[in-house]
C-alpha cells in the first residue's frame, strides 16, 4: 500500500529509508542524518510502500520501498526511488513512480525531471515505460564511484490550449 510518509512515525521512516539506502546504494547511500534533512527540506513530497508487519516486527509497519520529489513551482525533480531487494520485481517501484507523477500533477508541475545511473537497466526500463525521455548526460554524477547519469524528463501537465476556444458548440 502506497502512503504519504507523514502518516507514519518519523523515526521509523528515517531508520527504514537509511537501511534501504545502505542495502541499495552502498557507499553512495544517504545516512540517517541525510534522510532526515531531505525529508524535512521544504517542498518535498515522499511516499512509502508499506506492508503489515509480521509477528517479528512487533506490529510496526514494514517499509518495502520509498520515493520522493522536490517541487519548485514548475518542475518536479525526483530525488530518489528505492525498493528493498527482497521486494523488487513486484510492481512496487512502478506504483511509487505513478504516485509521484499523480502528486506532481496535483501540485501543478509542468514536468518531472530525474537523474539515473547509466548502468541501472531496470530503472531505465521503468522510466522509459512511463514515457520519460533522455535529455542529456552528467559525467561522473554518482559519487564516490564516478558513474555517469542520464537526465530524463516527462511532461506531466495536462493538455494546453493555445489561443481562444469558443464556449459554444456548433449545432
């Protein structure tokens, strides 16, 4: 189930995201402090995929994935999408991405932007399936490994009317 992270205990969210970051991104992972700063920054929208806890988790929800974007009043910049390895290939990343796109539209964004590692084939396939198009390349963007990133864009604004449109229909 995809929910706004503000509906969850903040410390559980911070710990869970930092744990998933370490699992997924190794040396480039956000620390708990970095996660907290990102979540507390202005104009951020974050969502989590949450499952009911099994008996071993003391009744706390389990965050299987997370995603968020920053909205500057025109563009929505995807900051991150991560899904725990045990939960990948179950449609969670697609559901999170769809929620980000829907929320960006609700906020009035014209387009979504993102950076993705050039060697992240599953993420590239996901973004392309949703209609994102490559804009350019950022050399050595991902540190400390120095991996290049593609920049990608998706128009999310509804159809734009150019000129005047009559309120009357022809009979």
